[in-house]
């Protein structure tokens, strides 16, 4: 069997935890399995690198940030290979160049295009554990790129797909996928299994357990995922195409406090205006989520939408740069907001789910600013200060408690 195991930053935060991970992998190796290990940077090291960069330059170039970020993962994999050596097991650490992991050229949010597997297969044939840097890639200019926060999950799934691995295990500091973040909702319940579609929405909406692109890739290539804790041996959550148990009405509640809202006021109420607006943002690689367009009045309309907080400055700059082309009157942005979402395939066959969510928010005195829906999710925009309280209220309303 070939198994890909990914370990997050907290799993390799210090010497004790590095050896804990190494021993778990050696156990698998001694069963006769081929093992590929994908690692994130140690602990909060990425945050330290950001702090160092901003101390030098408050708006550092994205290319140079990617160059800096790759240090973290390279440190993790080399130390892990040293730990394997100490335990008497042959291992080799490889970075994105050595593999090679080819990506697009969008610094800070690149996408994987293909992975050359020859080097990894050669090392596995020599009975070594292969330890690979997560989160990073190389573009066509031979520059380092990074895949966005949480991108090591995507590296692991991509490797599992490229190597036709028998299993892909994602180890975190929680026991699996919960009905809500257990740090914010103490009564959250661990799920035995969840569909790719539900997990993708939860990941996109701020659940934080898996990188959304890793779920997208797992679904596309049929990679079965298991999310489990690196700190104990409890069974995790299986992410797959179909679940065997009776579908719950709601699988989870997610809260995203990183979103910001932008309102473009006084756009001309003519065909093609929404296209022009969002085309400007797409060309800057800025993802847009919740969108609300007002009813036209006096020949104008307003469009509000949310973007990730880190994209706010770039979004505002792009819109101001294109003000003459777009012809809007004003631009407003708001940071103190949160996106609260419920996700569940059971919504498709059960009317009244949205009403139940809105009722629970009304009972808590939480005002809703914007609403967005799909077949399996309902998202509302609320004030950030109400976020955790609202999340717990909605979680209780749908009886998701353990």
C-alpha cells in the first residue's frame, strides 16, 4: 500500500511532536507500506515570517513573500528526515523544486498544474520514507509559489492523486470534522463521514479543517480522505462521495471572520455592468463570494459583495483604477463583519431550513445584512461581534449538539 500522510504545523511544533509524528509514520512503514509525508511549517513559524517581513516592509512584494514562506516547510521536512534517520529508518526530504511541483504564477494563491512523480517513486523503490514540503510549488519562471493558507492539504491530495495512493490521511490538532469549530461551539459533535460537496462548502465558508482546494481536488480525482488527530489514535472523519448513514438535515455550521464587504454605489442600471465589475476583480485573481444587487432606481443600482480580508486593498485599488470605465458614484468597505453558514445535503429535500436559521438569529437579536443560498447551504452576513453567539444559537436550533 502507498499512503500519503499530511501533518499540520501544530503536529510538528517542537521536538517531542516531531518524534511523535516520526514514530507514527515508522509504524506504518514497518507494516510494509510505502509512506509519503507532507508537512506544514512548524507551529506558528509562518506567522513569525510574516511579522519579520512586515517589520522590513509593510507591503512586501508577493513574490518575495513566497520566497520567504518556503523556508518554513523546508525546515520541517529536513528536521523530520533527521528524526527518521535517528530512528534507524531511511528517509529523504524533498522541496517543490526537487519533486517538481508545477504551479500557476499567482504568488500567494497559486494552483497546482502537475507533479513530476519520478523522483518520489525512485526514492520509494529504494525503501525510503519520502518527506515533502507542503504549501509550495514552482512556476514556469522557476520562482517559488505558495498555494494559500492551508495549502499543504492540497499538496497532500495532489500527491495522492498523482501517485495513485491507497489512502490520504490529513492529521490536525482536532479529532476530525465537527458540526462546528469545537473551540467556538463546545457542544459540537464529530462526524463519522461527510460528502465531498458538504466538506467543500464548509471549507470554503471558514470551517478551517481542510483547505477548500484540497477537497475540490479529492472529489475530482476520487481520493478518499481521512481527517484525524496527530495527538491521539481516535478514528477520524472520512470525506467521500456518498455517505452510508441517513443524511442529517444540516452537517455543519461555519463562521468566517476574515471576510470584508465592499459596496459599489451608483452603477448604471444597464446590461453588462455586473460583468464589467467582476471582470475587473477576476483579472486581479480576487475571489468574490456573497453578492447582493439592489433593484434599479433612477437609472442606477448598487452591488455589494464580500472578499477575503487580505484581498481588500487590492480590490479597492482595482476598482478605483477602473472608476471611469465602471462609472460608479461611491465605494464603501466594511471590515467588522462575519459570514455565518449552514451546510447540509439534507436541505435539498427539506423546506423551511432557511426560516429555521433566521428564526434562531431573530431570537438572539442578531441582525442579518446579506443572504446567499445554494442547494446545500445558506449564508448570512452579520456583525462580527455577534458571530460566535449566533453560531452557537444556530447549532442548537438544528440539534447538532453531541
